[in-house]
């Protein structure tokens, strides 16, 4: 079954060092015509092609690394991007090598960096095995989240003491806010009846996949429906402090009310096409704490433990490849 996805391709985090060559899109007027001609006749290393260098199921050796890089150099490439990933679907499973980012894998990675430096090749890396950035160390509190809710109708004009139903839960759950909305009339439209394509604008429904996004559906439809009874922001009552996690106690004003219990839970999004041993939840990349944890335990480990001195770090880029994670509505 095809799942709705939100795809972000080619997110690059560029790490720069003082010794790294600077590239600029600005015209360098100090370059002469003869230098330009020479560059086209004999392109410099930084102008060479790059390629994805697949480490399928982490099955590489020092000998295969050296052989691959020497062939990449011999064919005129300027560099490669290490991409550790699982066996492609429909193929016989490749025998597993060392666990991604484990001690033996890191030795192979360091060997690759040293060999690339010896051959004057620029080397990049996909920061994780496969895609959907995450790791076995991502706990539910750091994983991608979705806003969930339940609704309860109550009649006011009296003290109320009721249990509020639990919204759906996946791995963990936290309450966010409890609100009461007055139901002045049955002519108060909600969701898509109130705002055209509300479900897509609120990210509660996928917008499309494989780069096909109906942006025209997001632009219009914010006008209030004709003859609708509008619920104003000041009409909404915050009852969070009246709720103890199970029961709501509230001296409700006259009228009918809709009590909404909002909370967040995990989407369940996880790493995809990873090699053996790297399966885990996909991190909440909009959370500073979650991303700092991922940066410290994954990105920085690769960046700072590449086997070379600090003036010869990995030269090109660190890539986070693709988010196939569906809708996420809370951070």
C-alpha cells in the first residue's frame, strides 16, 4: 500500500573548517581568461563529479574501501558520498557487516576518510543508515509527534464532574490543553465546512507524495461561510487547570458546550531502509532538544572521530536524506 508521505530531499548541513576550500557563487574577477581556459581543459578536483557510494548492509572491508576509492579516482570523480543502507527491496539480503556507527564500523569509516584524503577526494556522508533521520537511541519523547483529541458534549448551568476520554496513544502520551467551546447554534461549521481544505492546511491529512503538492488548495478558502455563527477566540474557555488527568471539574455556565481534550502522542515514524542494527524511531527534528541529542550522539561522532587531525576533517557535506514520515502536527 502506498502511504502518504511528506518528502524533504537533499537537506544538507555544511560543516566548514578553516583549511577547507571556500566555494562562492560570486564571480572572481581576479581569474584570468587563460586560467578559465585551463580550468576547462584540465578541470580541478573540486569540479569533479560526485557519486553515491553505497555501503549496503554495512558490508564493506578495508580492502573494498581502498579498491572503490582508487577506482573512483581513476574514473575522474572528485569525490563520493558514503551512504550506508539496508538491502534494496526485492533483492536477496546482503550479509550484514559491522553495525552502523559501532566500533568496527567507525574503524572502516576512518579508513575511508584517510584513503579519500590520500587520493585527494572529497568525501561526504549520509549521517544515518538509510533515511528518515533517527536512531535506536531515540526515545518516544524525542520522536515525531501528532496532536490528538477527544470531544465530549456537556450541558452547562451546573457543576460538572466527568471523566474525559483518553485520546489515541502510541508509545506515549501527554496532555496539552483542555478547552470548552460554546455550542451557540447548530449553524456553526467545523473543520472543512468552516475552512476549505482545513485537513490539509492543518497537516491532519497528507497533501500528496513524490513531489506532487496541491499548493493551490492551501492558498484560498479562509473566508467565513455566509450566515455562519462564528465562535470567537474569547468565547473559548481554557479548562486545563480544572482537569486532573482523568476527571474534569467545572462550574459550567449556561448553555451547551463541547469540551476538547488535546494531547500529543508519537506518530510511530521510524528509520527506513537501514542496515541491520540501526532501526529506531525518527526524531522530532523541530525540537531543539531532540535535534541537539541527535547532533551530539550521531552527527558530531562522525564529524569529530573521522581519524584525521582537525585541519583535515571530512571535506564536503553531511547529508540527511529524505523524510518519508507522513503527517506530524506537534513538537
